[in-house]
């Protein structure tokens, strides 16, 4: 029997390698927000990403490596499906942080946590 937490960790690990591989060697930290819009009536979805890394104390906005990012459009919906099946959580974005000490953290955003306009 598969472990849902381990399955989720493996997907996050793949996303980590995409973000890490998109950073220049001198980068000291990075963050990438992955947005998952799956509310279309026709069942379609979109995946977006907003990527920053820190180099020489400056935050630099960049694009994920073109070759590495090709699997993002599959990994993000897969992670969402596994997490929703495991916890019932229906997030629409999450940010992956690569901290200066090399640790990786994630922060998930749920539609009901967003401020109302």
C-alpha cells in the first residue's frame, strides 16, 4: 500500500529540483509560487508560476528553466489531487521556499483563506 504523505513529498521534491535547477549557482535562496486554477466550467485548468531567487542580497524575478519546467503542468495537478484525496484540502496555490540554510518549506493557500473584496 502506498503512503500518501510520501507520494506528496516525492512530487514536492521534483518541484524543488526544478526550482533549484533554475537558480544560478550563486543564489542563496529561492521561492516559487505555483498557482493552480482548476475552476473552469469545461474541466480545464491552468498552472502558473512566479519565481524569485536571491543573489548578492537582491531578489531577482526570473522564469523557471525552460527545459526543467515542462513537467510543472503535470506535477502541480498531481500534487493537488493527492492532497485533496488524502486531506480533503482544495488549495489553489502554494509557495515552495528554498531557505538560505538549504531547508525547503511550503505554504499552501486555500480559497477560503483569501481576504474578501
